[in-house]
C-alpha cells in the first residue's frame, strides 16, 4: 500500500485507515495497487470546500483531516477510491466530479453504503 503521507493522525488512526483502505479496495473489487494517498491537515486553498479529491493526472488521492472525526475521514477515502475505480473502468474523463454529476452521485452512494457495512463491523470508528 502506498499511503505516502499521513500528517497529524494518531498511530491508532493510521492503523485503522490502512485497514479500511485494504477493506475498501476488496469491496470495490480493485485488484490493482492503490493510488498514492496523501492525508493532510492543511487546506490546499484558503476557501477550500472539499474534504478530498482524486487527481487523475497523478493518480493520487488527497484527504483533508483537520478537525474531522475518523468516520468522516474514512467516508472521504471510500468516496475518492470510488473515483479511482471509476477511472480504472474508463468512466472518468476530464472534470466529471462536479456536484450532482453522475460520477459524484455514484461515489456518494457507494461511500455511504460502504460506511454502513464497515461501521457495523467496526463500531469503534464512531468513538
């Protein structure tokens, strides 16, 4: 797994995030290496409104972690890994991740579904 940067996550959270990524990759039936994943408590832009993004050109997931509960961070990971899967299938081209787009709707639905399953198996993520 190539989690390239995890800033300001406690060791316990790092382990949980890594376990969740592996679990999500299996649930999404992704048999390739995961993309590079960068976690940071720094916003990219002053007026940033998103909590994560998948960068097509660099095949990198970015997840914002500052003042967020673990379950929220994991949901963002699931959402962005869904975009990664969409890209592997050739379903993402250009900027299709605008609010309300089919790609965004699918990522929202899949992430919500995965969190319900994972949350039942791992209630500690709610602590």
